[in-house]
């Protein structure tokens, strides 16, 4: 089961920003809306941060597609 994890270093912070910005670009929405959706749904601290070690080694498209799939599975809309 996923647990919410705090961002503990600059690499995780940069990765979180990277994810938010690239999802916003893909969806053509404001990054603030993406941040709020990921925060409110616990995807940011319950999926992106805990899975940082595995996700950050993937391509940008893979990361964005993966997070969008998680959002879809959880019914998160932006």
C-alpha cells in the first residue's frame, strides 16, 4: 500500500516539478492546476515521490504517460 512521503532532497523536488510541468504541457493546462490535482489526490506524495527511484530513470514520455494512467485509474480530472 502506498504511503504519503515528503520530498526529502533537491533531486526529488526537481523531479516533482519536472512531472508537474510536463503533465501541464501535455494537457495544455496551467501547472498550478496539475499540482493541485496531484496534491489533492495524493498522487504527488503517495506515488511520484515514493516511486522516484524507478520513475526518474525512464523517458519523459513514459513518466508522463504513467502518471496520467494513475490519474485516470483514480478518477482524477484536470
